[in-house]
C-alpha cells in the first residue's frame, strides 16, 4: 500500500480506481477529491492534522491523504507486446537511478511524451514508493514499468524484437541529433553520479551526447531524458 499526499497524485489514482481509503482534514471543506471518492464508494474519513501527519509519514500533505495500491510492474515482454503495431515505439531504460525525485520526474516525462514503457533494475535503484508517486503527480498510474534483474537481458529482448538501443552519455562523440530514430527505439539514461555502466554501454548500438555550452556539464536523469526524448520526437516528425 502506498500513501499519497499530493492532490494531483490522489486525483489520478482515483481516476484509475486505485484508491482504497481517503482521509481529509476535518477543518477543511469537502474538496472535489472527497466528492469523487464518495461517488466511487471509497471509504472517506475525517482526520485531525496530527492524524494526517502520522499517515503521511513526514511527507508534506495538502490536508488530504489517500491509501492506494502499489504500482504493479509489468515485464519487458508486456511492454513490447503492448507497443506492437505502433510505427515508432520508444522505451526508456534507466541505469542506477537512486533518487526518488528523479524517478518521479522521469515518469512525468514518459507520460508527457507517450513513452511506451520504462525499464528499471530490481536492485540498486529506487523502488516505486510513495515519494516517487508524489513527485510523478499521477504519471505513475499511466506509465508501464518493468522491474528487471538484468538490464543486459532486457536489452537483448528488445533487440530481438527489432529495437535499436541508444545510450545518452556525456562522453560520447556523436550529438543526439546525428542518429536516425525512425525505427523502434530504446533509450538508455544513467545516473547523474555514475552514468551508464560499461556492461550496459557495450550492449548499445549508438552512444550520443546532449550538446552543452555551460560550465556545469552534468544534467540529472529526468532533465536528460526530457531533452533526448523531445529531440527524438522532433526528429521523427521531420
């Protein structure tokens, strides 16, 4: 069970039917979330500020807290099958992301650009927890996420299904716009601190960089993903 503390994440969880219980501050008027929960037959309970603080486990809340089902991961096969028939599917692979705020923001990027699935490791990466759900502002409800023991195995499965594999890495010689993305693609993004592992890089067909001109040449995963995915989207429209 995940505790949701932001209005946006609660709204989207309600929309897809994942909320099992809603608590709201007794001193506040009923919000549209309370009305929607009651319409759906979801138990709603008045709570004190202290009770909401306890439920939210020190996370900031907005006078309302919901209990929601945990995100159910899918498989790489599920992502491939669901995208089958689309002319230009795009899958995002994360390597070594440990910050829940980063993962939550990546989910927002995936939802915004219609990415067909996100693949993360089962070990050494942040889980799909309450902080990720809150930062994603509800996007976690709409993005298919595969949690896998091996990224190399996931890449092999994608390649067998006809996907090209591109890694975004600051040390690359090619710029992001130098690759032809007009085929099923998987994009690999690494952590801000350690980048993409050598084992994963060796499995990629292309390694590209985001051209930058400032003094600080490190972008976090969500920003990098947003820039590269938007560039891929643009290049595919030309």
